[in-house]
C-alpha cells in the first residue's frame, strides 16, 4: 500500500456531467409551496442573498431568476423574502454579475 495521499480534486468523479444545484422549497403567504434551484448566493454587508430559479422553469432556454434576501435564521430554517427595493435589487445584481459565475444573466 502506498503512502501517497489521494487528491480528490484531481479525480474526475462525475465525468462531464453538468453542475448540480441545491434545491429549496419556499412557502408563500397562501401556503403554496414552490421549489427553486439555488443558482448562486452572496453576502453583502452582513446580508445574505440568493439567486433562485423555479424548478419548473429550470430547463427553459432563458428561465426567470429571482433574488431573495435572508430575513431570519433559526436552528434548521432560514426565512427569505423577495428583494422588492429597486436600488437594493440592482446593487445585488451587479455584485452577482461581478463574480465568476457558471451562468449568464440578461437584464
């Protein structure tokens, strides 16, 4: 047995499979549940934001994306709400576009 350590980063465990995304479920004020894929996340000035795409729209050529911000965090759950303020939305969008992302956004 060799003493060489295995570097898992050098292995191609998943071949040429596409990147996978975490899925979250959100419940609206009417109790309806919607599944979203988490495309990206970013922390800006101690505020966490997520870029989400509805699971049902994920396979579309140009799915609509939504920006949500964390408004509460507990032991096992976080509460998010859509960003509705235009200035905040634009600031987060610019920060997300400045990252090295695997996706392309159109305004």
